[in-house]
C-alpha cells in the first residue's frame, strides 16, 4: 500500500544483478588448479587487424581527447575544471582520487597450457550438475561453515567449495551453433573481471572458465581488478592462485572505487581490440567467446551480450536456455533494467536462429565491446558512483550514436543470481539516483520527465554533465524518441496512455483498486483499499495496447472464474492482449472475456470478475482521462 517511492527503494535494493559482495572466506577446499597433464598450445593463429578496423581507430582523435578527459575527471585536476557549481565535497573527493586511481600491476604469472580441460568429470558439480547438500548430515563444524557461507555471500559457498574450480560443463549450445561459420578475423580480447570480497572458489572458477574455454589466439589477457577487498583471504591468495595462468594479471585499487570506476581501471590497462566485462561469479560455457566477437568483427560499433544462464545460488547447477526463450533487456520509467521476451518482430527479422538478437538494453554485468568504440563513446561516465545506471547509459548511447546492442544466442555464460545482496546499502540509493539523473539529463530528452515524476522531481545535486552532452553532440547521436520508435517500440510511454491515476469505485467512493505491492513481485492480486491519493500502488494506466498497467505489470485475469476474489492479478506485461486486455467504457472495466471488475458490496476489500451489469455501481469506476496534448502522467 506504500506509495511508489518505497517501492522504488525496495526495487533498487533487490535488483538481481547486484555486484557487491561482503565475503568472509574461510578454509576452502578446492582441487589444485594445476593440471598434471601438459599440452602445448596448438593455436598459433595471429589475428590481423583489417583495414576497416585501422581506419576506425584512426578516426579516434576527438575520442582520445575525451578519454583523457575522463581520466582527468577521475583525477579531477582543479585547474582544468574551473567548475564552480560543483560542491566542494565532490571536488575534494575527486582530488583524493588522483593518486588512488593509479592502480598497481601487482602480478604477472608464468605460462600454463590451456588445453587441459576438465581433468575429472566425476566429481561434485561436474558437467554443471547440482550439488545437493543434506545440511542435517553435516558435522556441527561443517554446519557452521555452511551457514557462514550463505550468510557472507548470499549463495551456497559451501557447495561451491566442493566443486572443482575447473569443473566441466555440458555443451548447452543449440546444435546449429556448432556449425556456424565465424568471421575469419575475429579480434583479440581482454577479459576484465572486477571483484570485491568474492568467494575464492567462485572467482577462480570464473577465471578458469575463461582460460579453458576461450581459443588461445583470441584471448590476449585476463585482467582481474580487486576493488579493495578487505575480508576473507581471496585477495591474499590470488597471486599464488593465478601463478599457473600466464595471461592473467591482477590490479588493485587503493580504495573502494565501485564497479564503474574499477572497470575503467581495467579498461585503461587493457590492450585487446575487444573488451569483455564479466562479473566475478560467472562460468563461461563451451564456445562462449567466438559468437560474442563475430558481430564485432563485422561491425566494430556492435556491442554483444551472451545468453546469461542461471547458476543456481544453492546447488551451483548450470541451467541453460533454449534460443526461443531468450529474453532481451528493457527498462521501466524508474530507469531500472528489466527483462522481457524477445518480440515477435525481432524473431521474424532474423533469418537464422543463430543470428544475433537485438536488445534495447543490457543488464550490464557481462558484455563485449570494441575498445576503440567504447572510448569513442566516452566509456563510462566518471561522474557516476559505485554502480547503477551505467548499463542503461551505455545501452542508450550505443543505439542512439549509431551502434548496436545484440545478444549472441550461441554464447552462454552462467551467472550466480542471488536473491539478496550480501552487501548493506546505507547511502547508495542516492548514488543510484544521481547516476540515473545524469543519464536522463544526457540521453532522454523530454522523456526524462517520466523518470523525474517518479522521484518527485527531486533531482538532487547530480554534478556537471556538459562533457557527456558533448559526446552526444560530437557523435551526432539520434534523439531518444528515435530509440523508442525504432529499437524499443514495445516500451509503454506513460504520456500515450488513455486513462491514468487512481481507479475509484463509484458505489463506495472511498475505495480504490490497489495492487498491494511494489511492482517487483508478480502474481499479487488486486484488492479494494482506501484511496490514499499518493499514486504508488493505486496508480494505473490504460495503455494504447488496452492494458491496465502499473510500470511493467499488467492486470491479468486468467482463471475465468467469476465472483472469485483474488483472481485478478498483476503479472508481467506480455503485450499479447488476451488475458491482459481491458476496455474502459461507461465507467466499466471490461475484460476481453466480456466480464467486468466488481467491488464486493459486502466488504471493501474483495474484488472479482462478474457478468457486466451497468446498473451495479460497484462495477462503476472513476478514472481520469488523459487530455490529448498532455504528456505527463
Ligand atoms: C574425481 O573426483 C572424485 C570426487 O571428488 C574423486 O573421488 C576422484 O578420486 C577424482 N578422480 C580423479 C581421477 O581425480
Ligand atoms: C543458418 O545457419 C546454419 C549454421 O550456420 C546454416 O547451416 C544454415 O544454412 C543457415 N540458414 C540460413 C537460412 O541462413
Ligand atoms: C598494454 O598496455 C599497457 C599500457 O596501456 C602497456 O604498458 C603494456 O606494455 C601493454 N602490454 C602489452 C602486452 O602490449
Ligand atoms: C444489476 O445490478 C443491480 C444493482 O445492484 C441489481 O439490482 C440487479 O439485480 C443486477 N442485475 C443482475 C442481472 O444481476
Ligand atoms: C493543449 O496545450 C495548449 C498549449 O500547450 C494549452 O493551452 C491547452 O490548454 C491544452 N489543451 C488541453 C486540453 O490540455
Ligand atoms: Mn553479478
């Protein structure tokens, strides 16, 4: 029943692609990562840069200057930024970064071969299978470890520690993926992995999965950036752990930088043509890299994302997705990333099931991008803190500035999705707001008002965005409307809805339809609740698709049962009409099944479907019509 702002807060905290970890590692049992069998690397293929790539890089003059400005902004030299609007604290904070951003190269480990894969296919979790632990059968000591592992990581570290850091995975690719002919000159790659207090076995499994499943000639280096871990022993043992891995090096920040700036540290140090960013709790599956590089080899302005598979947080089972079920990225008007099914039009546009799928946005944790293009785009906004919003900023500018964002359906990378963040978030909500306002200011044009309405137009101090606006001007990027019309036509535009606001019953004038929850959990039924006039769970839109909508949830009536309270539910919008299609005429809310929404005459809470009866005032609702030229919600 809370108004929208509390929902936003909860939503942000629960966002599944959470990056931070607070880990307290303890005695860890993993197999030695050093394999007894050594083979020589047989791939000697040298990748030549094509002429088009050269000229692409040659055109980078202005971007180079910008990249240097980003670097300077990180270091914040006062003389160059005579920017009196900046609050003093921010200037001081930025100045502190001058030295600290110079992360040190600590280790470069010697060579190891990359061809010895999966030395043991019978151990726990092999072939990506689940490790199920009967907690009650554990000794008291192990029970304690089991509990601490969960507590510190929000995943089952005890199970992870039982699994080889070089475990085998089933080949989850579609059969057609195995016969795809890739571009003959795939670019070489720097893989960048940021971590903060990650569990050792999970981090090492991420790194080994990259080494073991990437063709050697395409993998120039793996850069592991330790963003100031201070708990557990992962970061203490990492130098020893990576000794067998020649092309891995560790960078360390000297204070907590957050995801965005830690990635910039990695990117500045990288030498590969393409950068691949990974979270520190991933596993790359067989053949993951080539499909990510292929679209970039054909057009360096394409950025690619793999299919992000679920690694179960409890059993570490690696689950896989069929191509027809691939979901792509969207966003809601809180500017929070969400997933939605690949639209029909996109399935039809592609000629082959293995062809890349266009995605309006990326989740942000895992993607590949040409380094020069990333620089030309102004990389990440160094004015953004910690994390949040950077994924949408990159997505919008990719599309608006002449690039593309595609999901490679043959590339599978597992990611441990946690149900909660193991990190507490005392102050970061404002950080996310600041980041998001920055991206709205630069990229959203008039559409930014939909976001601002959701934060009560309280923009806070978001700093100076003029450098970012210059990127947009220099690259002559298209308007946000172009992006919505052409790349994300499924997105609902609040200003194009037919009715909006609270839905107030006419029979009981104080009762409104209430969705009971913030929009992050699906399946809740609607109820009657005293009208509170604060929007939130009582704010609905009738969209031009004839949905009764609240953000990305739509009222859905699927049971067909009449007079059954609790059967009208908020479900993820599917844009396919049917159960989610409603009309509003003569004050009645009529479903595609021909029945109407009725408030119980005997209590103020129950709402159900009933045969339409125009003279029953409990089926009559007041809802505000949108004026034709008004675009606000
Ligand atoms: C494979 O792993 C299992 C379980 O950890 C172990 O019992 C077995 O000895 C291992 N086999 C080899 C060849 O290492
Ligand atoms: C789709 O891709 C597969 C594998 O590369 C290929 O065999 C097939 O001919 C392609 N089909 C079309 C219609 O291009
Ligand atoms: C990679 O680039 C850094 C600077 O960005 C340079 O110091 C280093 O020598 C380069 N390494 C290789 C292998 O090219
Ligand atoms: C329609 O509603 C009115 C007012 O509640 C009621 O008197 C009438 O019996 C209803 N008609 C039917 C067919 O249920
Ligand atoms: C439409 O916009 C004009 C000017 O922008 C305004 O004067 C007018 O009142 C608006 N009409 C409605 C119906 O809101
Ligand atoms: Mn993650």
